[in-house]
C-alpha cells in the first residue's frame, strides 16, 4: 500500500515538474510586449452581460521593464511587484521570488489574459482570468 501511495505521488510530480523545468526565460522582445499602460476587465465573451472594468485608462495599470525578462506591475489598487516572465508553449508564466505565479496568454497585439491559480493551487484559473487591454497612447492621465 505504501508503495502505491509513493508511486502515485511520484507520478503526480512527474506531471508537475516538467512544466516548470521546460519554461524558458522570455526573450527581450516577448517581455517588452507587456510594457505599457493597461485597463483590466473581464474578457469580452458571450455570457458577459455587464463588463465594468476593474481598472480604466483614466487610472491605468502600469507594467515597466526591470531587465531583459523581468517586469514590474502596479495597479491603482497596489504594487504587484517584480515578475520574471517565462515562455512556455505559447503562454507566458509570470513568477515572483516569493513563489507566486500567474500565466498570461496574448489574445491580440493589444490584449492578453492573466490567470491566477484555481482552488487547487496547481492549475491556472482561466475561467476567472482578467483581460488586460493596452491603453491607446495619449489617453492616460499620467501622460
């Protein structure tokens, strides 16, 4: 019985470890794509009746580049800190030094989804991902 439990645990780890191990640092070009000012809202999809943004371009979220593969994120609600951007299978995991992680996926040149973890703490919660949409140049208060 103990052997089965141990084998089950090892099998579970074998599925989790390759994801982290195979994520490469994002290129400078991939990281630079996130730099700018952003509004944040639910994605415009069927089923969304009223979409009131959490953050607007009047007081936008800001993403700044720290180094080649690190960004700094701040929203009107607070400083989210520095995130190392990785590249994995068309998505871009963001990892912080404290172990917290998010995953982004580009929907267009000017919008990406950002997902946290689901209730298990293992899988990305795409059902509750927010869409970050680039603010047009000249539309933010800070400019």
